[in-house]
């Protein structure tokens, strides 16, 4: 007996039949209930209304308006009156009916139906009766009706009349016939199939078995009681099988499926595979009917038991291997996969199209698209490692690339060796396979980090000089603005210069934040101000043909992060977006709040539910194939041409987002642009309030200030700015010489302004020397850029104020006043 090959199709067909039967039965019950209710209601209504009729006019009105067919006959069966409903039911006009009798529209076989009741009614034994008859429509069709027959007396009439109230039940009868036909077909289907089928009426406890089911158990007939089947189950299988079927009856499993043993009529045990599904339930989910199949798998089980002992140890060893392992057999052109662990199957599924009907693929298909690890040229068929191993060559630690379904080259390392039998033929080829992507990616990550550190160092060096230049321009521009008329063009030009310098200062600051290594000390911070601050840098780095739009609607945007991280995320994503827009277009930056529950559908199953901030960057570019978008977060995956991108932009962003406890996904479609969604959990703190910068305070008079900076022009600028505020200033570009001046008379200076980066001796060392000479000297440390190590040193110094270059006159005045105030 073959195993069931088309079980699901069979179950669907049977289930469809039963559902249709159920609907027919429900409709029949509805019609019966409606008919019964209508008859009862009409009878009671007719009784009350006929009893209270005072005139023929009232009776005639009721008679004509009734929705049920009503006809009056004389005692000879001739029509006396017929309402419109009877006219519709019979197809004859009222005039035609008046020329006809009851027998003219009744089938001859049904004319005797109800005769006895009619006679009893004439004799007064009963007042009415109900009868079902067939009526002949004028067009020849058959009408099925239920008639309520009663005697009525109309005032003024010497003799009684017979009143028939007729309800059309033709639809009900048609549905009954259809139901019987479907039940008949259902039986034929079950009996005609060549394997065991059963149909269990759960309420009645009876089971229908088709002949094939009976034959499997070598019986001539089977007791249809459910208990009979249950008693045949092997004792060792009983609890498992019954628990399984009970779980399905309770709706805990979608299908019942078990392999177990049943006792045949000859007293021996036979292995069978049973499966079934509940196809009818009540509204309260109580099961009514279950259908299923049974297949004879006794021979298969015997073979399985024989093979089990010889393969168990081998399979367990291979499955427990911490790498992909499989064994081939056969020859070149006729290779077969003998066994493979889960990791190896994963490789097969990844690189081989699923066209083998669920069977393990030809292992050599893994080598269909192989590329040399050294020069990335495609390997000829005869040189592919699995082909060579089948030909008798041992492969040791050989590296190559495999081309996956998306066209990406995946680096692999393989070991394979032939195993020879007694006859000297190759009987098997064990293979171990390693995906070395992570190893190579780690190496590339380290190289990329070195590159980023180099960029940061370069940016720091350039920014120091650039900030000095900006400080000189800003300082002299402010000095000149005091000398010219505020009504002239010169004053407006100077203000334009100052505004441009301040914008340049902000750009440099943002550039340094981007280049500097991201802080790992996460703190609650508002994202919206960082986005707004980053727009200046974005606008200057993105082509003018691309419009940047913002829609920042998040009411709560405080997350655990660091400003440089958020800025780097924005810069990377917006840069990618601008490169995807070939001509004019737009980039949209938006925020909103979400309340996410666990698991985060489409995100990460390990995510913690709760209130979150969603940051979205969308572009109007050409978009990408969804399969490519799915891989966009993989390190070094890029669709750009060689030399135009390393494929690390999105992975870097993804790493930053993960470090903040968030998640990220990329979605796109052809010509639909790219949307990057970032989810960050909200910090459990209130949104910090913005601080307002202190207004410039008037400088103190007659204070002596020592200014030390290796940029002469900057000293000239700061000296002029301070002298205009009433300070006496000594400026020196040589830090060692300035130290000698201070050492000669430490008490002559009230304040020292020191540059952080100077030749000979740095600002931090210079400040320490000043403190050694005079511990209470106020010190302002000026810096154009500092790496993380320098910032740690600055925070550890005993200085009063740190001021960033470039500085305005207001910045310098506030720093000086703050430093002096600490020593008042």
C-alpha cells in the first residue's frame, strides 16, 4: 500500500464538501424555522382577525394583503377566492383560478394526501390540519408547498368555506436534494480512493472507514464505533496518540499526525501513518466532525529500524561538528549527497536554487559559480574543488569565492579527501566547508578603523590652523566694525564677513564632531536640536539641486546617545541619499513617536517594548531592488562602482544605532527611493531645557593679561580686542620666552590666555608651569581641536575656563570674566 502522496488536496476537497453540506443544513434549518414561525403566526393572526371580522370589507382587505398564499374553496373544491400571493405561486391569474378547482393544480399522486384529515375537519373532530403537497405551476414546473387547511364561515354565507394558506418551500426542497447528492458523491470519493480514509462523527462516536482502510487491517468489516479503533492502538503508543488527537480536538494543533501501531485481525502489529483534521466545529469551537487518512508504512519502518543502528553514530558525529560537513558519493557527473549536517544544508540552500522537490541537491552544484580567491577569475569546471575531490584529489585549506543568488562573492575555505573501498574505487568524499566572511570582514573592519582614525587625525590638524585663521578674521572684523559708520555699506559688509565666519566655525565644529571617535558614555539627549544643528553641514555638503526637508513631529525625542553619534548617522545617511539622486530631488528627515510591543514585527525579536523615537531619512532617488535593500546593512556590500564606495556607510550607522540600543532597517523598490527607519528607545528622563547664553558683561578695568599663542596675527587680534575692553595685554608667540617673563614677576599678571597647541611646549604643560609659579593665577585655555586623549588631559588640568577657537569678542570677554570671577 503506497503512502499518502496527495493528503492535503484530499483533505481540502473533503473539507469543502462538508462545509457546503453544513451551509445547506443551516439554510434548511433556517427555512424550517421561518416556515414554522410564519405558519404559527399566520394561523394565530387569522384566528383572531377572522373571529373579529365585522364586515366582508375587512375580511377582503386582510385576505388581499396577506404575504402568504391564501385561497378559499367551496366544499366541492372550486376556487372561490385567491389572493395575489396564490396568483404568484401558481402562475395563473385570479380569473383563471376562478374557473379551476383544487385538483387542477395538484399532482394526482398527492390528491389523496390529507383526505382523512379533511373528513375529520368536516365532522368537527379537528379545526385545522397541515399537509405538504406538490403543485403544478402554469409553466409546468413543480412547486412544493406546506398548506394550513381550516374551515371558515363568512357572515352572510349559508355554508362554510375551506381556506388554504400555502407557504412555498421549493427552495428548501431543492437544497435537500442537493444535500443528498453531495453526501452520495462524498461516499463515492472516499470509497474510490486507493488508501485508507476515515470520517469520524465525533458527536455520535461513529467512524466511517473506506474499504482500503479495512483492507490495511486485514479485516472483512470494522466496527464503526470510535472505541473500536482506540482499542487497536499499541499500548506503548496509546498515550502519545490519544494526547495528540485530543490536543488537535481542542484546537491546539493545526493537524493531527502520528505514526503508530495498530493490531490486525491476525493479531500482529502493523505500523501505520495516520493524519486528520477537524473540518466542522460549533461556534464555541467544540469539534463535530474530523476526517483523515491512514497509510500502511510497516515495510518502511522495518527498513528504517535496520538502517538506524548503522547510521546513528555517524549522523550524530556529523551533526555535532562546529562547521559545515557533508559526504558525497558517486562520480563526476553523477554525484550524490549521502549525508549533511544543518550548517552544510544551509550552504546548499543559500547557493542552489530550490528546484529539487525538497531533495538534497547535487553537491557539485555548490561549485557552479566558483571564483579564484587570488585573482577572482572564474574557475574552470575541471578545476573546481569538489570535482577534483571526486576525481581522487585531496583538497586542503583551499580558498575560493562562491557566487550566491544575488551575485555576491562569498569567501569559502574547503577541505575534501577521497575514501577508497576494497576494490580501490572511491566510495565517498567527506567535505568540510567554512564561510570565512566574518574573518575577512574583521580584517577589513580593522583596516577601516585605521582609515577613520587617520581621517580624524588629519581633520584635527587642518582644523587647528583653520580655526586660527577664522579667529583672526573674526577678531579684526569686529574691531573694524567699531571704526566704521553703522549706516554705511562697509558696516554691512563687515557683518556679512562675521556671519560667514561664524557659519564656517559651525561647519568646522560639526566636521570635527564627525571625525572624532564617537563617545561611548551615552547620556540622555534631545535629538531634534542635533538634527537642526547638523543641517548646516548637510546643506554645505549636498548639491544645491537636492532639497532637504524636515518634518520633526516627535513630542519626546530624548534618547540615550551622544551628539557625535547622531551627527554621524545623519551625515552618512544623507550623503548616501544624495548620491542616489541622479538629478533634482529631495531628502526628507522626519521624526515621530511609536509605542512598540514585543516582538517588534519586522525588526528584532529581542527588542524591549516601550515608547520609542523613530527617525526616518527618505530620498526620491531611483531606489534599489528589495533583495539588494535587504543586504544593505552587510559590511562591505555596495552597489557602487569600484573606487566610489567601500560599503561601510550603512554598516557603520547600524553599529552606532545598535550601540544606542536601537534598531534599523532599509526598504526600497525600483524607482521608489530608499527609506531608512531607525528606532531608538526613549530615555526615562524629562526632555532637558535649553540654556540661554549669558550676555556679555562689561570687562573689568586695569587688568594685566598674558596672551600666549604661536600665531602672531592671532595675538595681535586678541590684544586689540582685549585692549578695547580696558585690559593691559602682553602678547608672546614663544611659549618658553613667555614663561620666563612670567617667572620674572608672577604677580604682575591677573590672567593668562594660553593656546593648547604650541611648538616647544603645549598649552597644558605651560598651564602647569604657571600654576607651579603661582597657584592662584586664572587661566583660560584656548583650543582649535583636541582628540580624545587631549580632551582628557584638559579636563584633568587646573584651568578655569576652556574656550574653543575661533572665538568672537563676546566669547573672549565671557571667558575672561568667568576666569576672573572664580578668583575674586
